[in-house]
């Protein structure tokens, strides 16, 4: 089907970065993109647009307030290969200086750089077990 639609000119596949939504008066979806290797942006419209870029795992590039604020305050640091955030094996998040947090923990996708696969139930369950053991262990005051 993809080949047929592409051959008919009804499907275009482009490597580009999303720059923003634009108003459309004809009922189509319109976005502004910057094609790979180009400096200028271009408007693209269509009956449907499919974003297949996937999830951004580099938290330094995630445009959400929580990751931005945690990074700005030095409460977290990027994980290995800039995938997710850095943490101890038991889920204690590492701050900008590499010190484990006493009250900030993570498991699952934010720890992708450590565990690679952190979405399957069995993967997250083993992380949850390690975190539960950490939380159940009394800490010196």
C-alpha cells in the first residue's frame, strides 16, 4: 500500500524536523518543517500527516517543563549515551555532580540508557523490585 500511494504521488516521505503548526483554511493539516540539509522552513499540507520520528530520549532536548526544570536545577543528569537520565541500579537518580538522590527515583523509560529495554513489564518489574528494596531499607538520618 505504501509503495502504491507513493507511486501515485499521494504519499511523500521526507526527512525533516517539525517546526510548528500553521493555521489552515481548507480543512487540511498544515505544518512547518525544515528538511534535512536545508536552512529554510517549508509549509506542508495534506489530508493527513504522519510523524514517525519516535520518542525523544535525550532529556536535554525534551520540550517539557519537568525535565527542563530538573536539569536546570542540577537534580538530574543525562544517562549513558544521552538516553534518558542517569541513576543508580536501585533507581536513585543521579544529580549533575553524579551523587545519588535521597528522594528522587526513576524506573522504566527514563532509564533507557542504563537498561536499553525499559518498557516491557518484566524489565520494569525487576526495576520496581530493586527500587522497593531501596525504599524499604532504613537510611541514616
